[in-house]
C-alpha cells in the first residue's frame, strides 16, 4: 500500500513538505498563483506520476520481452478544454485533458513500437486516472 504524508509549512503561503517515508520533497504553487514556486505544483506532480509510471511500465514490458528498448522519454501537459456535447464535464462545461507524448529509442520494429503505445495506457497510474478511484476523506482538529 502506498502512503504519502503532506504537511503545510507555516511560514509560506502554499508550500508543502511531502514524504513517502523514504523520500522528502517540496510542493508549491507558482508565483502567478500566489505561491513561492519552491517546488512542483499539484498538477505538475500528477503529470510526473503518470509520466514516470508510463516510462517504467514500458521499460519493464520491453525487458520482459527482451526487446531492444534503450530509452523512454515522456512529455505531458494538462489543460482544461470545452467538453464535447453529451460528454460528462465539470460544472463549467470543461474537461481535463492530459496529452502524453512518448519517445522511444531502440532497435524496435513498427509492431513493437505500436505495442508499446498500447502498453503505455495500461500503466497503473493511467488506469487509476481513467477509472475514477474512490476517495475517502476524514478531518480531525478544530477549535
């Protein structure tokens, strides 16, 4: 089971310290959104999670098949765009769009490259994002 702890830092506007028990890292909002820009934003972290999962999944798959895949680079961007008619949307009529561009380097056949594209959509983080997870929140504290 994955577990991450996130704690706000009291002397900063939006800066948070995150820890998975073995690593610690900082997140923040950029200055144009009121933060200090001391770390990646929440959406940057989401994209990094999807991108790293995609790259690792492709490497694992290619190695299990003994395919000559030497390098994977994943470039991602996120934006909110107008929903198509009849498409489930946010209250403002938009949807979240994540573009994932994958570059591979290796002596791969066109069929192997196509298969890697199919496998990319099967990485665990991708599956979590396209199949809405159940999120259960609790709160403690108060006056």
